[in-house]
């Protein structure tokens, strides 16, 4: 790569997410003052998965910081499906709770599909309920999965109108790939969903003005997969051995995305880093969905204030 290689703008998702959380906190304050309404989020975790414990703690803290009610239900790994369904039933009927999130993965003896289907679709702040999947596909208002919603917010902040842009989404998961594609279609992009079986994946990706990588393969997207000037959104969070061989031998790891950041930064117009790109947007959008859900339940139009510059 020559010294004159163009350097992509690095999209600061961490800063954007912090500003979004501040806007939500203001909106929550207004909701309390004008309507005596405090949005409430219930997070349910079953078992001791260490990564899930960290996610759930962060969700609880950020919910609280935004001025919302935050209830975390920590259930033992031996909890039965029936017990979990009974808790969801109670949360569905609780007027102080506007958002319900069941942290995944669930223990193997619990049917996750059945549990997600039991959540009231209007409290489904993960956007995983089949009713919300259908609403998104049909272009109807609903609750949208947090990570793709966060990606879309970053894209719209950068580009404004996305009409007519060619978008390629690598990955076809229900949580990111498929809803991301639906959201981009909703913005009038021309959308391709690519995946591990796509023929000549680099050539398909090179067509993209917007390239979203959500495959879970460390640093898979290389410089020659990217159209010069394109916007690259990296959803991947992959743990790989430390670059330092001594530390790697001690089991130390680092986190990388699905995109080779250094290579992408030399070709793309803009790129999200990992960490500090898409990751922080997920919880911010969870708060946004909880706020939206509380407003809708009360028949109030959700309104996010702009922050003074
Ligand atoms: N586990 C990992 N990511 C998520 C998420 O976005 N929602 C839920 N419910 N569980 C997860």
C-alpha cells in the first residue's frame, strides 16, 4: 500500500451511542414530567454464561442511567421452561414494564423459540418475535432488532438519504443479516444478501456502496472486497489470540471484527472500528426501543430531542 493511500473516515459508534443515550435520557425526563410515565425494561437471564452476565449487567446499568426502570431477573440454570414462561406471562401483564428481553443463549432444556413467542410483541424490545419480523418485512411499524437498527442509524447519520445505494449484507442471521437487509430495503437501497455459500463473494461485495459484514469470521473482508469510497459497517465481534506470542501462549485474546480494519481503512470511504463501532449502538437502541414501546403503550408520539452542539 502506498503512503498516499486514501484513509477512510472512522465512524465513531461509541460517541454516537453516547449522544443517543443522552437524547433518550432527556426524552425520558420529559415523559416523566409531562406524562408521569417512566419506561421500564425487564431483562431475564437464565444460568451463568459469563459473556451473557456482562451484557446483562451493562444493559441494566445503561437503562438505569437513562432514567428508566431496570429490573433484572437472574434465574438459576435449572429453571424450567414452564417457570420461565410463567415469569414472561407476569411481565407481559405488568403495566410498569414496557420492554422484555430474554438474554440468549438459553440453557439447552429450554426451547428459545417458544420463549420468544411468549413475549408480548409490543414489549419485544429485541424485535425477535415473529410478529415483529413480519411487521418489518411488511414495512409496518413495530420493534426492530437493536444491532441492525444501530447500523442503520450510523449509516443515515453519515449519508442522510440512502435511496438508490447498492447495499450488500454478508450474513443471513435472523438477528442481524435478514433484518439489516429489510431495513436497507425500507430505505430504498438495492440490497443483496450474501453468505458463506455465495459464489465469488469478493466480487459481490465489490459492487457495494454500503457493505455490512455480519458473518462471525475474523477479518474476512479484505481490501479487494471493497469498492473504493464505500461505507463498511463491521458487526463482527470475534475473539482471537493476542498478537504478542507470549501473551497468546498465556491465553490472552483481542477482539477483531469481520473486516480487516487496516486494509479496509485504506480503500473505504468510511468504516466502523471494532471495538467502538457498531457494538455500543446495540444497547443504545435497546433503550430507544424501550422508550418507543413505553410511548406507544400510552398513545404518546415518541420524540427524541436534538442535543445542543
Ligand atoms: N445474546 C447476544 N446478543 C443478544 C441480543 O441482542 N439479544 C438477546 N436477547 N440475547 C443476546
